[in-house]
């Protein structure tokens, strides 16, 4: 089933709207996170772990960490695409690495994110049911060959 | 985040007058706000990008505190964010009050290392933290550039005032899924 999952996962494509800009006409810090989050949300939707899962199961991925590295400015009308890799996962957690790229391939920003699977009723971290976790495992396997993302550093 | 573009609450207000004799609070508390209706998503909680929007507004208040405002940027220099590391602890709902703190961890001639906390305005419960690295740039040249002496003096004064604060537990940590039964890495 691994061939079902492209490595990296890449369906997100957007054109930078006016309302993402700041005073100087460049994309605002927080707007990079809008795009990175939407790209990750597209993967969760593909895994059937998006808004429908929330309604059906009453659980969802909750972002606990997001580390953004800003690489290039973006302006109104720029076309951005995103590539998301599943770096690590277990039934309670998933860690993603996402690259936001300009049309010409230049990296606009990268994001490392960590999500916990939270039961919304109790507000606690809960293990995902095995049948719902299986697709996550498939993507994890499909992405295993991509290696460790370049900007992920252990030192600071 | 719905407007013609992103506007900070202090936009157009200039910088704050600097009094070299005034004590500098540690940490700084320069910004409070209330979770706006347009910041919450379909389940009634503030979206993650709006957490970053509020951290950005708090950073803008800090920039104005040390003298960086519209005039400063129009003269050709600005601080650009190089990295942001967010940690989310609790959710925030529409109408809830937020109180922000800011600690200057470090700086050199061109870089500024900040740590911010977002607290619930009534209970003081920690909702989220942001650690940020900013670079001072010559905007026309598109390159990093040294900060002017008066700005560096102010940053030094803030850093000195914040030197006694404990190092935040979440600052400077790489991200990872930590497992008790294994050493670092996956």
C-alpha cells in the first residue's frame, strides 16, 4: 500500500493573498504558519484524520510544537507549494516536517511540528484505534527512505 | 486574520520614549488582548497561526519599546524573524483575556533572541510559549547589518535587567518524540 502515499506528500498549492501581507508588503510571520498548517491539514484529511474524524470520533491532532525556519520572503500573488514528510509517529503522536516552496523551487520556510492525538471529551492524550492508525503507519513507512530532513538540527 | 493585510495593534503609534533611568521590568509585560472572534476555528478555539499573530503583536510592542518603529524601518533597517519555535500548552477560546510576557535571552550586534509566554489573563495559566531568533537587516541590500549604537545600548540594558530571570525550560530545545526507553533520536 506504500505506493498510495507519495514521498513526500505534496498536494498543497496556494497563491499568497493580500491579507497575508504585513506593513511592508511581505508575507507576515503568522501567514507562513497558516500555509504550513493548511499543508499538514491536507495530509490529515488524506489520512481521514481531519474535520470528519473530529466529528465522527471526537478526537483530533492537537499541535504541541511548531518550529518554523524562515528562508525567503513571499509577496502577494506568489504561488507556494508544500511538501510534508512524516518523520515519526506512534498511536498517540505524529511528527511532521514540511517545506513551503516558491514556484521556482526556492525554499520559503520549513516547519517541524509535533501533534498529539487528543480525545476532546476528556482533553487527554489517547491512543488512536489500530484501524485508524494503520494509514499513518503506511505513510511513515513510505517516507522512511527520505532520510532525516536537512534543517533538523540537534545543536543550537 | 481577516483584514486587507495583517495590522498590529500598535501600528502607526511610533516608538516609546526611552528613559535610561527607568527600571526595566523582568520580564516585560507590554501587551494584553482578548481572543477575537476571527481568531477561532470551527471548534471554537484560537487557531495556531493566531497564537503566532499575538506573539508577533507582543514582539512589535517590544520593538517599539527599544525604538524600532515605522520611521526606523522607513530609514532602511528592520528586524526579520529567522526562527520561531512555538510550544502549545492549553487552548484559548473566543473572548478570553490574554497577557503576554517577554524575556530578552540574548543579543549580539545583529541578532536578537527572545522568549515570550502567553498567559490566561485571569488565571495566569500558561497557554503557549514562543522562542524567536531575529536578524537585523539592511532592507535595501537584503543582508544582515549591525544595529546602531543607541539600539544596542537599549538591548544591552534589557538583557542586563533580564539576566537574573531563570532560563526558560522550553528555550533552546530541539524537537523530538522523546521515549523513556531509548536515548535521543528515533
